[in-house]
């Protein structure tokens, strides 16, 4: 009567253990090869976009300020999943055909660039005016002051919020499943399709995400302690 | 060494400097005194273009900027290279050690060889009495020590002129002496200095000339004994009396 009940059907339990074991490696591989790698690459590119966007916002040069604001507004005002669909499924209709991974990296980089630009802008503005003046007083140019004096201090201020962004990004890479990137969540979906065990596979995937994010938060603590040494 | 001609500074409707002219010869120490809001700090900050004057001209050494026309912004760093500035709140770079603070200008701005800059920076720090604090971060130093690092950082650029903006105002009284001592030594070595301060004893002992400013103009200027003992202007007399009243209650 209850052939599917775990506790009355030892075969079913064995089958679940089997699937859990055999799916573990493919999932971890999908996580490391795609989820984490795409997150790292997108975050690096995104931070560069973010610094320039923040500087454009602060510059006070009207056209730059307007461009930066429009960019941030569009990215923040539309869902990431929709952006990914536009890049991967939409662009081919105007002749731009992208590999799924490239499409994912472009989408995630633009997203990180927009959100993190606000963090970096706030961090730069939080550095006291006296630091700029001290840098100028020893003859530095704007770029020298920024690079040697302001950004190193702004980095310290922005580590906690940027760590948040990175951890969110690692989880957001699961959206790339929808544009056929073979990352962990996509892998889980494929295994579900052949085994019909959604509960097991999705919980397994969730656990792997959680472990990765847990390790990342430990890394964040380490970085903060290292940067705290002069405060 | 310093030539200031008819300098005006306006912040919107607020007229902070109303036509300041001033010249300082090489090796002289000029102390600017005056009530708060008199424009003395603004004047000092105009000398190295941290504040851009509304009109008038500033010449330091052979770098002259005329602000009456649209100033050539690319020459502002040149003017700043002629001057060293010491701030009321030190403004040390908190992410660098004392040594790194002092080396930063020579290495980044003057592109000096880091090893040479390091030995020079150590020497300058030793000169201000901090030879044993090279590897301390600002947060690990007292206010007086931080301010002396600030002086060393400015000196390391070999400025023609040193500008001091109330260098001891943020310090505990017992730490003021160390900083003033370093400033006196500098003056004795023939450094050209412009000092905004409330330390009347420093003005009396070290200044070649005292300038009393009020409401954006120079009210009176002259050697310290004249300005302090026989001020010509009623406004100067009131200010000095007020200070004495405060110092000896």
C-alpha cells in the first residue's frame, strides 16, 4: 500500500543512498567548475565596472553622472533572470549569438557592477576630506590620491558589503541553469529528470551551496582581520 | 619667497577674504593670529590652492598662479610641491606606518628610489624625535607624535615653504611642547614658515612678523614685540586682551 514509504521499504532507502552517492561528484564538479568559477570571473569584472561607475557618479561631470545613473537604474530595476534571458535568448535575434557561459558572465558582471558601484561610492565618500587634502598637499594628482590613499581605505570599508554581494552572486549563478549553463543546479535538475527524486537532489544542491557560502564567510573574516591591523 | 596680491575668496555670499596682500621673505617666520572666522585658515589654504581663491594671485618660489583669469589647473600640483602643509587634525594616512607616510610623497610624487626615500624618511623622522616609531601606525601614536609625523611627511618633500594650520589646537596641553620644539628648530634652520596658531608664546618667541586678521582683512602686521606690546589698532588690542583674560583667569 505504501511502497514509497521510506521506513517500510528498505529498497527505497538504499536507492536514495545510491543516488546521493553517485550524484555527489557531478554536483560538486558543477559547483566548482561552473558556479564558483563563473562567480569569481564575474565578480572580478564587475568590481572593475563598479569602481569606474562609482568614480563617474562622484566626478560631478554631468554626462558621466547621467550614464552611470541610467546604467545602475536599469540593472537594479530589472530582474537578473530577465537580463540573462535577454542576453542569451534575445540577442541572437539581432545577430549576437553568445555561448551560455559568456552570456552568464556578461549578465552577472553587469549586475555586480551596478550593485557594487553604490557600495564603492559610499565607501569612497566615507573617507574624510582631510585624506584628500593631505594627499594633495604633498603634490599628488587626483589619480595618485585615489590609488594610494583613498581606495586602500575605501576597500577596508567595503569588504563586508562586498562579501555579501559575492556570496549572493555564488547563489545567483543557479539562475544560469535557465540559460543552459551546466552549473550545479542544472546538473541537479538533469539528475532529477532521470531519477525522479527532486527532494533528495535539491536538498543536496542546497547543502553544497551552503557549505561553499560558509567557507566564503570564513574567508571574509580572515580578510577583515588582516585589513584591521592598522585600525 | 611668498607673494600674495589682492586675494579674494568668496563662498557663495560669504566674503571670507577681502583683498589680502602679503609678502614673506625667504627664511622668515610669519604667524597669523585672529578670532575664528577671521579668514586666517582660508588664507593659509589658498597659499597651496587647497582652497581656490576667487581672484588675486599667489606666487611661491617661481611658481605663480593668477586666479583672476581662469587658473591653469595643471599647475596647481606645482604650487603644492613648493609647500609643505601641516594640518590641525594631522590627516596622516591611517593605512601606512609612520615611515610609509613620510616616504609616500617622495616615492609616489617625486618618483624617488624607494630605498633612498626610506633612508631619507628615517632621517627626517629621527629629526622630529620619532626615530624609534618608524613602524608604528598612526593609531598607535599619541597626538603629538602623529603631528610630528605630519611635519616629517611635509618636510620629506623638501618644500620651499612650510604652512602650519593650527598644528597644536587638537593636542592635549602636555603634548604641545614637543610639536612647538620641532617647529622652533625648523625656524632656526632657516625654513620659511607661515603659521596659523593660538600659541601666543610661539608667536612671541619665534615669529619675525605677526599678522592680525579680522573679518577677511589684515588689520595689523609687524614684529611681535610691536603687535603684542603696542598694537596700533583698537581691534588688535581687544583681541589680545581677550586672549590674556582667557589665559590667566
